[in-house]
C-alpha cells in the first residue's frame, strides 16, 4: 500500500512561483529602492540637508518610480516567506511554532519596507514646496525606520534557521550551514542599534559596518534561501510522486 | 617514504571531527570573520589618528581588562572540565562545571558594568571620539554575545540535569565552542583596546 503523501497541497508550481518571489523582491529592491532611490549607498548622516534636498528635487521622478515599485513589490517578501513556510511544514511537521515565526517574520518585514518607502515617496512628491531640513528629516525618518525594524526580519531568520535544524532527514532540505547562516544574520542585525547614534563613520547608515556589511549579508540571504527552497520543493514533488 | 598508517579511516575521521555540532562552527566562523572586520576598521582608524587613540586608551584601566581576561579564561577552563567530564559520562560533574563557568563568567558582567558606569560618569560616551565609539560598539556587541552565552550555559546545565547521552554531549561541546569564541574575541579586544600602541 502506497504511503499517503505528507502534504495535501500539491500545487508545486505555485510553491515555486512563491519561492521565486525572494529573488523578485531582491531584484526590485536593489534597483528601484536602492539605485533609483539613492540608497545604494544612502547619503551619510552628516550629509548637508541641501544635498539631500537637491537630490529629491533633481531626481523626483526617479525617486517616485523607485518607491512606487518598492512599495508594489514589498509584499513579495511575505509571499516568499509563505513558500518557505510550506517547505518547513513538510520538513518539520505542520503547525510548528518555528514555521509560524518564520512566516510572521517575513510578513512583518513588509511593513517597514512599505512605510519607509512611503516616506521617501513623500519627499519626492512635492520637494519644491518643502525646505531642505524637512526633506532631510523625511530621508532620516525613512532610514531610521528601515534599519531599526531589523528585529522583525531577525524573527524570520531565527524561525527558519532553528526550524530547518529540526529536519531529521538523512539529507536535510537546508544544510546546517545555511541554517546557522540564517541564525547568524538575524543575530548580527543587532549592530543596527548603533545607527541612530552616528552621523558619520563606520556605524552611520552608510558606513562600512552598518551598511556595507549588514546589507551585504542580507542581500546574500535571499538568493541562498531561495536556491535551497526551490531544491526542496523539487524533492518534495519527487517524494510525493507528483 | 611514508610510514604505514596504523589508524583506521573511521578513527582518523573521529580524530579530525569538530567537537559538537559542525553547524555551530559555521556560526562561529562567520561571527569571528565579522569581528575581524571590526578589528580591521579599528586598526585603520588608529593608523589615521594615532594621537587620539593613544590619549583615549590612557583613560581605560588595563587592570579591569586584565581581570576580565582572567575571568573569561577561568570560565573557559571550567567549560573544558565540563566537556571532559561529559565525555566520561560524569554528567553531574559536567553540570557542576557548567554552573561554575556561568557563575565565574558573571564576574565579567559585573566588571563591565562597573567600567561602563565609571566611563559614563566621567562624561566618556559613545560620541566622545572615534576611539570610544569603537570601544563602546565593540565591547557592547561582545557583551551581547556574552549575554547569549550565559543563557546558553543556563540551558546547558538544565539539559545536563537530565542527560540524553550523545545528544547532550554534542550540545555541551557546541555550547563550550561558543563560550570559547566569546573568550577568544575578548582576548583580541583586550590588547587592541587597552594595550596596543602604548598609552599617552
């Protein structure tokens, strides 16, 4: 007698599409939010208000487009988290609390991305009518929010890392190093706490530590997790004979 | 000409195997790589403003740094004793050593609290200058690692109260590896912040 499949949902095409949303999010985020929004890297905390304001005024349409796209595709991060959650359900059993933490962490990550992008969009909406320090304040607010909301993403990363460590397969869906990478990235995000205290140097929002290192390890995260999620979905499909 | 090996492949593999869970070593390696970058950033800053760093270093008390070094080294030694006891399946002895390691380790927190309080009460804060930015940031992050380590030791002693053989031994070795990382990072932080390059 054939064993019953471990999942009733065999819409693997949809699973894969959702998993690919990790890469879609990252591509949109880097180009539209990062490049067009002048966040790759951002203005340093000690950049004169006139320089920040001039950027909004001279590139208003680029910033508007960047943030509109960033807000539109922010939800793809949650969609990606749901795909990872489906794999976790299969790997460690349905309804595990670590799966819930992963899914909720991914879902809540959308909120600071949406809200901070709306701040940048606000700055580009009528920059000619706003003074330099107001525009600088809007830019500062967006960065303070997106950096200091790190903990919601850490929850996703801890849920994912500790969750897949419970996968007892001979060849787990996610190798141990990926699980520990996830935990480590979530752990190291705590360095963002230093950001509000600095306007220049390594810990300011564009500094080597708080921007280049922290964002690099985050930018590497989505491709790595997406790759192993897609591989896992393929294996689940084979295991279920679909 | 090589002498014929008398060690079996399995024995060789066991000898070369990392203690604890190998995944934890990925975390440790990544973490230490991050701190290595921190140290590099500090060294670059020091090369650019040696006088500020030298004068600032003079405000730190190397005796407190040394005390913390001794505390962490002693705590680390107790963890080694715990691992050795666990390998002999002497679980009670292992647990006692873990508890002792945590209690001795708490001395580090007390010293850091005293040191931070003394600095802040003298008006030396995160924004005093670049040296103290790094001093608070790096020792603060290290302290965060320390707090996590103490929590891990607390969980470890609870697991040792109801040991599950190999599983508990692997947990203990992993916890010890992490605790040694906390120790090792301090062994670099101490000379870098308190001693390197002399004082004014």
